[in-house]
């Protein structure tokens, strides 16, 4: 989601050389999952018009009109939530255009981002923040740069956030305003635009209030004014993308691998074993098998203290990671195959590696 530039946040590549592909008629209500995955994105019979998305876009435009802004960003179906870099236009993910595609997205990615009207509008307001930033070239203003930072700052694959910081508004999850100055502005604009948000009271005493007051002042200057940039190019438009949905989701799942429960499985199975596998072997156990999850819970406090001390990472980050690992150990019914001390050393080493990757890259896995 958010601002998208060439090479940034790209989850798939267009496949060249497919000119003159025969487009077959597809019925999304009856198509099998197997056939759907083999379908190219450009072949999907989907539009925003006459769907629930059309009313969401209309509501966004009404909110802008209520603020007396002469700005109605065009929306189109793309491969994900996005606003192309410096293009005042909003891309809505293709899967939201049909229930069958929403169902597939949930199966492949565990959730379909923006699949309710409330959630969709929340994301539209955020993307609108990017669009209006580009339409009026706000990012070029010296005061904008003094308040939000340099627009030219590079995007990283991941970002580290401070969950207790009051220097940023809280609109989308994962403290998205802390990602980049452009995201900070977009999130601030989204809070300002949201009806009945009461931002003056909600953010009273927060450093973020200065940002909201600046956006309020800036938008007052734009009332009734035509945007500087009126036309825009719909990059990553779904109807032009020739990749199959199978390829699309393969790349997307790979990019978001650490968000899936099975992300840790390969390494956990090197440290522990499945209970059923040991019981079915010819090995005779002298003592009852120690289950992995209770063992980690038992030593949780000591592990967190040690992990935080030696990695320099905050305890809440280590705690979230350890919670995920304990839950996965329980789901896989893992047991210890080595002595307790050896097992604790190995799992601590694994978690330390993940935390150090996160410390330097913002992601749990190394580049």
C-alpha cells in the first residue's frame, strides 16, 4: 500500500512478449480455483463501476467536496493498494472487485486488505493523501519538508517503528506514518479528512498535532483551487498485467513470507522434532518427551531478558517474536530431541539471528 515507485514495493514483474494473447470469456462465479490461478490478470472481467467499490470512491470524493477541495482523484484497479510516484491517481487492488477474487486473496494471503467498506475507505483516504500531495506538489514546499522530512528520502524494504511515539498520527496499522515522510503526510491527511475524527482533541498535547494543524492550513489554501497536476498515468493497471494469478501470488507470498505461520517451520524442525515422528521411530525414550511450547513458556522471562540485553532490541519486539514461535511449536506438536540446555541454546541463537536481521534491515529474514 502507499506510494509506489519503480523497483519499490514491487511484488511481481510484467511478462514481456505476450502480444496478441487471446482473451477468453471468464465467469468468476463458476470458475474453478485451478483455472482461476492459471488466468492472467488482464483477462479478469472486473471493473470498479457497478460494484461496492464505486460507492466507496464516491464517498471519498464527497468527503473531499465537504472540505471544499476541488480534487477528485481517479481510481482504477491495480495489482495492490498504491499511488504511483508523483501521479495523482489511486490504485485499488483487483481482488476487491469480485467476491471470488476476495475469497482467493484470503486463502493465499490470509486476509483481503480493504474488504469491508470501513477498511476500504480508510485505505482510500491514505492513498488520497499521496494523490493530493502530488496533485498540488506539496512535497516541494519548504515548510512541508521542515515538518515531515525530505520527500527524496529512499524507501527501504522494511522499517522500524516506535510504537509509543506521539510524533506521528495513528491511522493505518503497523504505525505506517513512521515509514517515510510521504507516508507521514498521507497518514496525517487521512486523519484530517476522516469525518468526525475530532483530531484537535484526540491529538492534543502530541507533537503530531503540529502536523495536523499544518495540513489543515495547507488544505485551506487549496479550497476551490485547481490542482497543478490534473492528468495521471495508471501504472500497474490490472487490465494491462499479463502475469497469471498463480505467478502473482507466488511472488506476493515470497515477499510477505515472514507474515505467514509456516515462516519458522524449517528452522524449528531443525531444533525440535514432531512428537508423532519420534513415537513412530524405533528409538526408546528413557523419559517422557518434553514438549517445546511449555519449555519455552517456562524460560520465557529469562530468554527475553537475555535477548534484549545482548541484541539491544526492545523487549516487546522479542516478546512478539517469541509468542509467534511458541504458538507455532504448539500447532506443530513439537518436542525436544536434545537435552534442555542444548535446545535452549539453539532456539536462543535462532531468535537472536532474527532480531539482528530486524535490527539492521527492518525484516526478520536476511537479504
